[in-house]
C-alpha cells in the first residue's frame, strides 16, 4: 500500500535519466518506461490501469493540474513543474511535458536543475495558501500577478522559457559528464548507428536553439524600437499644433507655415497608423517565437526520450526480457514518430505564417520610410518659410528643428527594424530543413532498433 504521509526526503534520480508514461483520456496509466516505474516505487502491475494521480503530491496546487488539463484537452502541448510522491511517501521534482496524442496523452519528464525550479517551488507554496483560503480561481489571479512581477506576460511564456532553460541546463551538464567519462567503443553496429542518429538529432536541435536565440534577440530589438517610437510620438503630435498656433499669431505672414503644419500633421497621422501596425506585428512575431521555442523544445525532448528509451530497451539483461522490451518498443514507436511528425508539420506551418507576416511588415517599413522622406521635405520648406518671418523666426526655427529631429529618429529606428527583420527572415529560412532532419532521426532510431533487433 501507498504511504499517504509525505516524507521530507527527496527521491534521487540521475540527470541522464528520462522517463515517460502514456495515459488514456481519463488519465489512467497505460504504459511507462523503467525509470518511471523505478522512481515511483510501484511495480509496473500496480501502475498500469491506475489513475495518474497515484503519484500526486499534496504540495501540488490544484490550479497547476487545472491549467494542464485545460491545455491538453484543447490539443496543445504544455510544460509544467510537478512535485510527485513515490509509494513510500518520498518526493521528487520533474519538468513534465505533456503531449496530446489522439484521445490519449504522453508525458515526458526530465530532472529540473535550472533556477526556475526554485522560483516555482516558492510560488506553489503561496498558491496553496491562496487556494485553501479563497479557492482555485483566486489562485489563478494570484499566479498571473506573480508571474507579471517576475517579468512574464503569462504562464505560457514562463513555462516555455523554463522548459528551454531545463533542456539547455541538462545538455550542458551531460557534456560535462561525458567529458570526464572514458569513451568506450560501441562494438555493436546497431548501437553505433543509433548513437550516431541521436547525436545528429541533438546537433540539429542545438543549431535551431541558437537560431531561436538570435530570433528572440532580433525581435527584442524590433519591439524595443517600436515601443521607443511610440513613447516619443506624443511630443511630435503636438508639434503641428504648436506651428499652427505660431502661424495664427502673425496673421497673413503665417499662412504658408499653417499649410506646412497641416501637411506635417497629415504625415504624422499616417506614421501613427504605421507605428500602431508595427506594435501589433511585434506582438505577433513575439508570440510566434514562443511557439517556435515550445515546439523545438518538445521535439528535442521527444528525440532525447526516444534515444534513452531505445538504449534502455536494447540493454535488457536476458533474451526473454529483451523480447518483451522490443515488443514494448514496437508498440510505443508509432506514438513517438506520429508526435514527431505532427510537431514538424505544425512548426513548418507556424514558420510559414510568420515568414509571410514579416514580408508584409517589410512593405509597411518601406511605406513608412516614404513618409519620412515627406517629413524631411516639409521640414526643408519650413526652414525656407520661417526665414521670411523675422518676428517669429526663433520659435519657428525651433519647431522645424524638432520636425527634422523627428524624421531622423524615425529613419534611424526604421533602419534598425529593417536590419532585424532581415535577420529574422534569414533565421526562419533555416528552420524547416533542421526540423525535418530531427524527425528523420527519430524514425531511423526506431527503424534501426526494430529491423535489426536480432543482432543484439
């Protein structure tokens, strides 16, 4: 029987170890790999058919599972930190990534080692207190507020960035471990091929991580420039009004400056519309980048899990156990390969939509630069006209200087935006090939292990 009293003792497992389980639509366990069984403290027979909450720890807020179920039932992947309880009452933390697979679910877990786990552990304690006092919905509002104070727009943004941090931290730690381990030659041809495919897949995803990092940096600059322009824009909107006020004070002599002010105001209004669209597009690109990151993290984790599970399966200790594991491998291979295929397809679709968005944005950038040319022309005419009016020359000169300064700020910002959108397009164009290569690696790993299993 399960010890229902939680122990303040952490159940250890190695950072190399990955584990997964599959459940039906009601959340009952259908399958789990050896690490999942071992760390839970239950036998496989006890786990299969049991509700997945058999390993739920009482320290977990109900809100987390509510968000999880809402997300996966809508057909989306979710990543979440989970504190689980083993059969003996000890606890263990995981970063769980849950994938909808038809009417079933696959949950892949890794050992969390990044700073985000400490953040969420403290947050969960606070959430539990709010839940007990005011209920789950109050806890949801509390979580939203808490995440915003930490610099995250939403739980989705937090979970994706945390997942990326965990995968990168794990990879870095594994590199250190491998550097201190003696390289042992793989005498089995099958294991050599699987190892090669696993390394290839890791290389592809690592390159995409670099590209996504560059994409995020470019979009951050892009968003920053747009935000900065919008913040400065109010002052320039007042400028045309000031010129009109000045021109009305000097009567007939100021008529030409009044026309200049009207032209400037029309140009500024058009620029305002363009900046508004820039801001909308920046948010869309930011959202797309979050989707890219989530999808590639999911594919990376899926690939690593496939490699680990195949290795786990192929190292069976006796022929009877080996055959049983091969049967398990054959049964689960369709789940993993179909998920990998689905991820590559959705990734490509998102990339294409974003590519079109940025191309359209490029045209908007060109149109805005034409408006800048118009503002510069108006400011030149303004210099000429203000020189003819000696009584208000200083005031008009200052206003025209400000107009000129506005056009320069716009031109410089548009140049930076143009450079960064070009960088975004270059990075996006490389994604599809690497993603497809990752999928092919997943297929090959299963193919090698199933077709050539007799060599083991």
